[in-house]
C-alpha cells in the first residue's frame, strides 16, 4: 500500500528513512530546519520543506506540508540537555493543533526508552513509564498528547540508543577517564532496524500500538564496548567492574517480536 508520507525531521534517522520510503514507492514529503539541505532532499526525490518548531511558533509552511500527506512521522528529539530550556511539549502542542486543522489521521511518534527512566529488570511495552529526567518527562507528555487524541491513529516507537554510520557511543567512551556500571546491559538499536521497524508498521498498518525499538542482544557495557573499541583500534573504555549483579533495565521489543517480526542486524555494531 503506497501512501503520502511526511517525515518531520530529516536528520540522522529521518533522511535515510525518507530515502527508503521513496524506494518503497511512497510519495514522501520531508522537513529540515536548514535551507542548505532543501536541495539535497529534492535530489533524493523528497518534496522539501523548511520547518522549525519553536515553543511559541512554528516557522515555515507547516499547513502546506501537512495538507499533502496521509501519514506523519514525527522525528523531532527533545534536545533538553545542557543549557537548552526550550519546552518540547509546547512544540508538540502547537504541532497537534496544526495536525487537527488539516486532518492528518495517522501519526508515528518517534520516542525513546528514556520514558522508562531508572526502572530495573525486564521492561516491555506493558511496563508503566517512569521518566527520571526532563527529556523523558516531556516525551511521555508528548506521547500522550497524540495517543489520547481520538481523531489521530497514533503509533509510538520507543527507540533505545541509536547506532549506525558515523554514530557509535564507543568513540566517546574510549576518551573517558573512569566509567561505572560496566555490568549493566546495553539497550541499543541500529539505524537499519529503526527504518525496518517503521517500514513494518506502515506495511502492516499497525496503528494504535506501542513498540519498543531495541535489539534483543544485551551484553554488558564492558563486554560490548570493549569489543567495539578493539574493532576500531581505540583504547578500551575504563569501566570499573565488580561482582555485583546488575539491576539495570533490559528493554525488550516484545510487541514487535510477538507479531512475528525480527531484527535485521544480528550484531549491533
């Protein structure tokens, strides 16, 4: 089934996703905050829009963008770390108002496993969210903003740590002086599997669902990142290891796996 799909946020995940959706014969509309990127989107067969979400206003022709599409993929990270104090939920409130004006009926909201905070043990989609930082708190609020709207069929994907081309945490970990929690499990997902999950949702019309997006491979941080550092000839991350069993969360993509789907990357690297 081909549809007109809007990708709001053509960045590290959004651009390769939009390119794949073009290859899947969808008509794709993509947004970027950068004027310099508009030509790149056009050259990839993506109809380009320059749109910037702010807490007080949406800059760009958001109505023209939304009025063209059947499905909206919201791929806008909160970016609330460091000195940033912009309200993510205020941006999402404005976006939902614009969606309501033009009648887009289907939304995929890209969220994060940060909504589970510091929970311990196995975590599935049935686990109650328990955010512990501002980013996680505003993500939960934003999820519910769309989830509770009776006029929008919303599916939520909570991705774990994102890895892929030019993006791997081991490059930063190798520069650290001392690291704790080396026995804790990793909860990661490769870019290819992020795209695969979204394709699967679209093909199977999985609306009104919540999916955790985390590879089923959960080695300890020390084992995994030491192996990845060795592959790249980087210094081994200096984890402080003890014999205490980890109580950290292990995020399970139960919904996706129970529906009979698998991840394409057997080794997350």
